[in-house]
């Protein structure tokens, strides 16, 4: 690990200004991802701005009946919060499927959104990776790509976003609240927060350097207990998703009023299956309809040499998650 300056701040405005002033500075929250990247020399900041003591930990009901979760609330506190557990069990389930209890006790919500890909080529300095070193090429596309994307990838990058929490937030149409270095605030819809790789795979999201996530709002919804997070992985615990599905259905007398389906482990960002969602809206709930929606969800998949299995796995997982959510 290389030497770096360490600064601790007590106000969000100071944090944003300090990081904005140095292109090579980073916020550090729980440190569970950033420190690993620094130890591996994948990221080499010369200044860390410690935001872990900022008072951005509140989890509270919002005026519209939704819930706001602080960027610095721990993943474990968020998952176990009574408001979150009762109103958004999908989020609780997704968070608890990730990492380990020890890591969730350190990891923060803001850090979870900004964790970087687990693509092996990104971590291995001896290989080509456009995300780590722009212009160097993508080793995974024609290499070992069993874990790589089947949706939305580009010739520059086939990496996937590793978060579980983000898949649930995508399905719940969350909104990310951000503080800019000039003191202004802005809101980013979750669908626009993470980005596809295109020609700029080094950029994971639409934040500018120095922008600080302060909280995440989850709007009120009528899914109730009709939600389910399904995570398929190589090991039963402490492993990232091969494929994950966040499913939610709003039911009214046996009819699907609306459905949400978001996928993890298959794209550079949490992947919403909007065509399948539209197909389900207004349909009478039955197993055949859910199966058809699952087929639609993978219609546009483009597998690579080693990850064709993900297409069938995703289809089966969507069907299973929808059935669990609808309780049929
Ligand atoms: C062994 C292991 C297994 C894991 N398994 C899973 C898993 O199965 N599923 C899963 O979802 N996750 C998993 N994780 C990832 C874990 O959830 C993340 O490392 C964690 O959420 C990151 O949060 P942090 O607070 O530690 O972030 P940090 O490491 O402190 O920061 C990560 C990044 O976010 C930036 N950042 C942090 N907070 C803010 C903010 N408020 N505003 C702007 N930028 C900010 C930092 O500058 C940095 O770039 C695993 C991690 C490990 C180490």
C-alpha cells in the first residue's frame, strides 16, 4: 500500500469540498471495499477523507410514507431497522444475503452503492482491464468470463455490478440524495445512478468527483409482503451472486396491478426487466403468466463464451422469485 494523507471531517460540506479539490482523493466510509482495492494497488488515492463520523445515519419515515436511509447507516442496522423490515422486506432480504455479518457491521449504504466490480481482471494488475486502466483492453471478454455480464456489456467491458442491496433498491425505484461540493443538493433516480460501460467503463455511476451521497429515499409502495429476493451463488454464503432477482408484485383480487423485476450479477448495473414488468401489469395471476414474464426477461440476453448458463439460470430464477413474491 502507498502512503496517503488521512483527514477526518465533521460536516458533509467539508467532506465534499476536500475531495473535490483533489482529483486523487477519496471518501472513506466503512473501508471494506476501498482498503482492499488500495492493498491490491488497484486504486491508489493519495488522500482519504474519512466520513464515517458524519451524522448521516438516520433511518426515518418520509412525508410520502416511504423510508429514508442515511448514507452512513451500516448495512446491518439498515437491514434490521423495524421500518425497513416491515415496509421493505425485499431490502432486508437483499442486504442480509450479502457478505458476512462482520462486513455488514462495517459496510455503509453509500459505500455499498459505490463498491466496485469483482471482475478478476479488474483486480489482477498483470492483465488488461479498461475499467482499471482505460485503453488497456478487456481481458474478460475473450477470456475467463463465467462471472461476466449477459446484458448491456460493450466491447470495452463485460464486468458486472456486485451489490445485492442495489438490486432491491432498483426494484423499489429508490432515489439517491447527493450533496455537491458547492453546497447544492441533487436527487438521482436509481435507474440513472449506475451506468452501462459503453466506451467509458472506468465510470461506474453518474456522480461527479466530490459529490457525497447523503441518503437514499425509498418511496412508499403497495407491494406489502409480496416481494422476494433470490440469490444464486457458487457457495451457500459469503459469495457474490451469479444471478440474483428482486421481485415485487402488487395484487388486487387475483390480478397483478404492477410488477417489478430487477436482476443482479448479469450487467454493469442492476438490470430492470421493464418489458416483462409491462407484460405482467393487468394480467390475472397464474403460474403460466409468470413463466412467460421470465422468458421475456431474458429475451435480449447476449452471453459470452463461458456464461451461457446464466441465461437459463436467470430465466428460472425470475420465474421462481416471482412465484415466491406472489406466493403461488
Ligand atoms: C469479502 C467480502 C464479501 C462481500 N460480499 C458481498 C455480497 O455478497 N454482496 C454485496 O452486496 N456486497 C458484498 N460485499 C461488499 C460490501 O457490501 C461493500 O464492500 C460495502 O458495502 C462497502 O461499504 P463501505 O462503507 O465499506 O465502503 P468503502 O469501502 O468505505 O467505500 C467504497 C467506495 O464508496 C465511496 N463512498 C463511500 N461512502 C460514500 C458516500 N457517502 N458518498 C460518496 N462516496 C462514498 C468511497 O470513496 C469508495 O470509493 C463484500 C465485501 C467483502 C470484503
